[in-house]
């Protein structure tokens, strides 16, 4: 399953990069649990597609549409888990953020059921999001 899970993760990141919300909706399990790191307004556990899309929409609004995963360095699979080393950026009101991260996806039955995100500089990300 690892190769197909890597393909699912690759499709997920392509959808994120292109803003393909229909594909995202098809890949995220209805009951997804999303673990957003840090101590900012978006941090914490978000349960269900609606909560995840609300958080992501809030991030796009807060970043004036600039928040992006601009690079996917490596996708690595182990059973139902796929780890992705990434780089992400954002800007708003004279502030900017640019850092590496790791996204860990749990994929079951072709759907992303759980997501953990890790930031290289959590304090800088918290300061950016407020």
C-alpha cells in the first residue's frame, strides 16, 4: 500500500498547490483529524472536513491569499503513513514567513484520515499567524 499511499499524498499536495478544492474534498476523509502545531489562532486539533476547510480558509484570508506550500522535497512511506518534507511561505501586512516543515499523513482506504504538521520554526510561525 505504501506506493499507492505516496501517490495519494502526491495528489493531495498537487491539489493544495493548485487550489483544487474538489480534489482535496475527495482525498480528505469526512472525519479527518488535523493536528495543527503551535500556539496561534489556527493551532490545535480540527475534526472533520468542515473544520479543516474553515481553518485553511482562515489561513488564506489571514495571509491575503499568499500562504502556499511552494516545495515538496521528499515523500516517504511506511505502511499507512506518508511523511513529506516541504517548504511553505506566506505574507501579510509587511510580515513574511518562509520555512521548512514536515507533514505526516495517515492514509486508510484511499483517504487521508489524520494529518500532523511540524514547523521548523514554531515561534516564527506563531508570530506570523498571531
